[in-house]
C-alpha cells in the first residue's frame, strides 16, 4: 500500500518518499556527528567597586608611583563603568593628558608588573618586561591580584 488519505487533498501516493537514492548517486560512507556540552551554570556577577573603595584596597607596601598609577586606573574604570585593557603606550599618553608625567607612570607600571598586579603582553603573545624592546606595542594585562581590588567579591 503506497497511498495515504489526507483530508482536503484526497489520496496521495507516497512512493516518491522512498529513502533509497537514485541510480548513480554515491551514498556517504561516514556520518559525522558532533556533540556540544553547554555549561549553563550562571557566572558569578562581578560588581565594579567605586573609586574610593578600590583605592582603599591598595596595600601600603605598594610604592608611591605604583599607587598613583593604580588610582589613575581606578578612576578610568569608574568613569568608563568597566575594566578594559589597552596598550601600554596609550596608558602612558592618557595619563599624561590628565597631568601625570610619563616617567612616573612608567615607574608605576613597572613596579606593578614586578609586584604581580599586571603583565605586559607583546604582539606575538609572549609576556615581556616593560623595559625590553618587545614591549613596544605591548598590551597591559590585568592579573587577578589587581582585579580583586577592582571588583566586589571574587574576581
């Protein structure tokens, strides 16, 4: 029986629905399947600390240049309402625009890197020292130690 009765259409021949391929068509020998595991566990909400609260998180053992640099970073984060990384040269230039000398910012960034608050990542993806020639065009990457000062809760 190759006919089926469908309301409003009458009887339909369904032989054309046969799953055998037409003559001359090659059938696939392998069937590839993919499986995706989705973790639907909600991420913890990270709330940016206000400028004054973030400044209170800076340890007293951090030097003066690094503290000034951190305070300027915290001010930028609060103004932008987000934490964003950028080029080390852009940080030096931006802080100079608000009256912080590039030499002071350079010393502050270098000290923060030595203390483990930030790292400098060159264009090739390698982490470098700020004083190296590969640091030209390097990105400032914030480390968990700094992010714990910036965010309420765990970072």
